[in-house]
């Protein structure tokens, strides 16, 4: 049997994937990141499922619960917030679990950066504008390579999304101001898709002042920077009546 690592999405229980929902519903044991995951998602679990909150656990404790449970023939679901492909810490868990001879299934989820764009009604890659999205974080207790510092990435003028950086927000803004116009649009998205979601819109020149009006906004926030927040992009060639492709012949 295998343990299922599940991306539990940004918060809204209805944004869980169907496959993730099925694994949670079938699970005998669930280990979830309680500091980040909406507990409403656990309502999908069977009433008899054993549920463990990993927020106070170390790596060895998490791995031990998973390995012991799988060896007993139990179905195990390991829940992380958002999508597992970024900032999820699954690599170290999977390595240890596989050493113990347990197979692993990884089920993707919707990331908060995707949910934030949906709530804003925007796309990061605007036709006629930037075609690049940079997902990164400010250096902190977890270091970031020098080549990936915020200022150097911001120089690309791409759409920029910062995870795990709200705790040092003023440093973030200072770095961005060193290379970008003060008029550059910024959004701070707190607990996207949760009932207490807050989205603050501004520019590099005024976003700090605006954020201070919302004391609840803390580390569970994204900092999103880019002209896509204000620019109405050009029309996509995909739907242009003069543009031909394999499914449609354009007008000559």
C-alpha cells in the first residue's frame, strides 16, 4: 500500500481536487498540517479515521505515524496546504518514507497563487505584456541563493509572487523599490478563499500604509507584484478571426 500526499488547496474545501477528496474519504489515517489547512476539509474524512495534526511534530514523528500505519494495512493520507510542488517540504518526508519501503502517491492541488489570481479576476501572463511568472520568497530563516534575490528577479518586470515573505514585508518593499517604479501595482492576499480572506491593492509607494490598517494580515499572505494587476492586455491571437490554427481556419 501507499501513502497519499495530497495538495489540499488554498483553503476553500470545494477547491480540493476530486482525487484528493476520494483519498481523504477512504483514509483510515490522516496526517494534516493543522497550522495551514482549513479544518473544514477534515469533514470529508470517515468518522472512524484517526486524525493527527502535524504542526507540533518533527520529521521523524510524522514519518513514524505514516510508516507504521501503512505497514498495518491502513490507508494513509498526508495533507499539505496548496499544491505540493512548491514550499511543501514533501521531499524530505518522501525520502524517509521510501527508505522504509513504503510507496508514495502525490496528488496535486490548487496553489494560493492560482486562487489569488482567480479572486482578483486576473491572469499573470497578459497578452501583449509579460509572459513570465516568477514564484519565489524573500530570504529569511530559510536562505535564498544570492542569484535569486528579490531585486534581481524584479528587474525582469515579470509577474512576481512572493510566498513566506510577509513577516519581513518592509524589507520586501524596500528591495522592490530599489529597482521598480513606486507606481508598480502590488496586492497582498491574506488567507485566499477562506471566509476571512483579505485582499489589499496598492502600489509600492502606498501598500505598506494600507496593510497597516489590517492588523489581522500576517504571514499567511502572498505578496503579488506586477503591471498585470492594472493593465488591460491586448487580445490573444488564439481567438482572433484572422488567426489560423489546427482547429480553425482564419479569415483571409
